[in-house]
C-alpha cells in the first residue's frame, strides 16, 4: 500500500505507512524539523546508536502507544517484523525553541501514560497525550479512542486565534482507524455556525487536517474510532480550546 500524507498550511504533516513483512522504513528528520514515528500495529525494530530497539503493538484500540521521537537532523531505519507493521510518521517544523533533551541528538522512546477519560455518556472518550513542549519544539501529539458510536472532540471547539490563555492558534492533523474496518465516522468543521458545517467521511486508515475553525468527530453506531492527533502552532506552544458558545452548556451537563 502506497503511503498517504496529509499536510497543514503551517508545515505539520502525517504519513500513514503499511510496511510489508521484513521491509524497512527510513526516517529522516531534517535540520528544520522534528520527527515522530508511532506504531499502530505489528512490530518494528530500529537500529539506534545505542543498539537495536524493538517495539510491538497488537492494535491501537487495546494496546498503549509506542514509538520514537527524532530530534532535528537525525536519521533512523526501522525494520518490520514477520507480520509487517502499520505506523504513522509525523513531521513538525522546529520553532525558535529547540526540543528539551539531555542529548540534542538522542532518539527517545515514546511510552504512553494512562489514558484519561474525558466527557461523559454519548461523548465519553479516552485520551492519551504522548508528547508536548518542552519535550518537543512545538509539536503536540496524542491519541483518542471513542467507543461504540460516541462523539469525540466534543463539544465542538476551535484553536484558531492566538489569544492566550483563553485560546491558542494551532493547526491539527489526524490519522484514523475504525473497528470494524468496514465502518466509518464523520468529521464536521465550521467557522461560525454548525449550519454552515463541512463534513468529511472518516474511513479506516484515512487522514484529515483542520487548519482552522470549530471541529468535532463522531463514530458510526456500533463502531469504535481511534485517531492519532498532532497539533502545531507557529508561535503558541500549548493547547487552549475555545468551545463553541452555542454548545458550551454541555460542559456543565
């Protein structure tokens, strides 16, 4: 399967890879960018300066995330196991602040913390934040799991205007998995009112970007929806959400 890529106007991009058994994937973090590889399923072995390191994951719905964070200017080659591997490659521009690391060239392993439950009822979801500044230059990265037809990224919110602490300006990209894979979800985006919303059908292994506006995501009934999310701002380095005032009452429900 040919890799697919989604890119935001400010230079954040996600690439979905299906790596055949025993094949290799070369990763190159150019001096102006930092790179992350998140394993979704299968097994990968990377040839790191301190020796080979192997990560495994059954699937993104039941197993925690793992991967590698490459600082600017570093390279690594990862080999898939005998059953292949499925992974998402993330590139984010380096901002004025370099990543915080004991060794600026260290390729660090990503170990997922416990998933956090957010929302309730029909918009309950499980969120894991994997990376954020100062560990990165400006990249924010995490995973969200919405089970059995639930809404996520809900109520609709935006992070479009740099007005901290109320709101920060970050563009976002998503990589999706759907279980069962024949299912689907929906991404809604709009600038002022949901009456003018634009809809994007989410399918298994699909990618999408939200460079501006309010957004929210729903899984089809009877299906589980997973997505890896990445956000990057040209000046802002943390995520401050502005909830659509028309739906903010749900936060107190």
